[in-house]
C-alpha cells in the first residue's frame, strides 16, 4: 500500500497518479485518509497526555502516603482511576482509527510512474517493441495492424491437441471441470520440457530456484496485494483459511515479509515453478477456449527484491530475460507498456508480452513484468539497511512470468504446423527428446 508519508508530503502527485489509473473519487479517498490520520494523531496525543498524567499522579500517591496525607492520597487514587478510564477509551479510539486508516489505505491502488501512458483500456497500451517490425511513437494496440502472414489451413491448438493426442480437455472436465486439462504423452513431455527450459534459463541469469508451497495464509495474500483486492479470484480452503496461489509471486515474495535485509545482498533474485490457480478465469466463448484461460496452469515466475536506486535497472533486465525466452522459442511477439487504466491494482509500471496466435488471428498475453516500487514492501514490511548510517528503508519488489505455459504451448502448436506434425523449437529439442509432436507418443 502507499505509505502515509507519501500521501502527506506529495498529496497532489498521489491524487494525479490515482486519476491516471482512473481510480474513482481519488480526491475523496485521499481526503478520507488524511482526516482519519488527523483523528488518529489527535487521539494518540490525548492518550500520551493521559498516560503521562497517570504516571505523575501515581508517583504523588507514594509521597502523600509517606507524609501521612491519607485524604490527599485517596483523592489522587480517584484521579488515577479516572485517568485510567480515559486512557482505556483513548486506546480503544486509537485502535479504531488505526484499523480504519489501514482499511482505507488498502483500498487505494499504487500510483503509476511518469512514463506510464495515459489511457483507459487495453486499446491504449503502447507497443514498444515487436519481433515483426520496428515500432514508432504512437503505436498502440488500437492502431496496431502488423501480424504474421497466416495460412487459411492453420488449425487452432485445441484441434491440434486432439489430432495428435496431446491434451484431453474432455477428460479434464470429467475429472474436475472446465479449465483443468489433462496433458498426455508428448503433450505432457512438452510441458515438462518447457518448465525445465525456463528454470535452466533463469538459473543461467542468476536466479536462485525456490520450491514454495502452493497454498498460503491470509497474511501472505495480503502482503502481495491479492487480498482483499482479488479475494473472489482465489480458491479458498475455508476450514483451514488458506488460499491456493494464483502465482508463485505470492509465496516467494512473502519469504521476505517482516525481514530487514542488508543492502549488500540486494538485488535478491528468485525463480519458482508452481502450479497456479485462478478461480475466476474469465468469460465464456473463444477467449477461454482450449488453453486460452485455465483455472489451473503451470508457470515459472521470477521475483526480485531490490533497492529503489537499482530497481528500474532490474526491471529492464527482467524484460530482456523474458524477451530472450520468446526469441529462443522462435515465437512472434510484441511488448506493451500498459496504460494507467489497464494496470493492475499493485503495479507502478507493467509491461505485457504477447505472442501471436496463427489460428485465432489474435495476440495472447504470455507474461507480465511489473515493478511495484514500495507498494508491496510496505504491506510486507520488507526493508533493508541503507547507507553508512544503516537507515531502515523500504525495498522495491518486482516480478514477472518467465513464462506461463498454457498460451506458450498453444502458440507453439499453432505457429509450427507442418506435414510431419508440430515442429518443436530447437531450444526445446534437448529437453523433449523429439523434434516433432506427431501423435506417436512412444518414441
């Protein structure tokens, strides 16, 4: 969440940032925070004064008793009792204002960086780079008309999966329900090959692999901003009050909850492969057909904890890492800088990577790489000792998909159709052990 100090010292910048994100009633929301904080500070002062008076009066009681002034001592005791009663009420009021303040802050999204473009929806996102052509200023999703040359004979991935016996969507419905596919034979081996490839590439780039739990407690969901903002999108195990993770970002980033790091140890670079679970996976129709949107899917996530001074460089390195993966997979891609209105609740800046679907004739998001500034760290109380005086400061947190598998599998199938079968990208052949997905699941 935004720090109270930022809101107090840079109120106008915060309001303008929230308006850029199209957050409703930004001015009123900030006014509510400042007013509640004013009441909190006033109550704290009253409590401190009452406690101080109580302490002084208690000290006088001993003196009165030594002097034999019992009446004065009794009056002092009565005064102390009144002060204790007042202190109890002030503490209750203080607790109430602190909770109200925290609740208000949790409802306010992060503010975007200056370089985040204006815009209300995905159509206003800026195309900053593409494997298809040079990008120019003013290129947005809304006016982007560059796509690979398509063949009318190209089959969608759900038909290819059935043709070559790679993925059984109906079997997934039988076992669990829609959005839970079953990978078979070479389809399963391709999935495993991609996981190993992504993890190996992350290790080569200096990331330490983590194997975290795939269920988290409420504090972890709160720490990275999934709760209370995305509670309805997460699977909740009500008996134990635990949540299935929507991404490895949640458990991995929460490793550093309530931790004070040393500046020399930053940036911390972690990666993790996990299954991910999204209860609200989207609408019905072509957008969710096949592997487009799933309730359970595999993903390799990269996470960084960094200093404010270096986090933008870290973000750049993460973007280059994801782009390198798409190049090695030989997939047509474009990189978008999201506009204010299309950014997530917690991000300060976000870039999406999209890969072109030959059969569906549309772009599919395969990765989001975000810098959250101090927004998550403030929730997590993730801090570091800065400079020679070892001043405690908030870290910056960053993460990105590197990569999410379903749409990568879909676009590998659709973009590599040949008479022999589906050609496997060269980078994956050593991991798969075969060059084609051809229906022969026993070679």
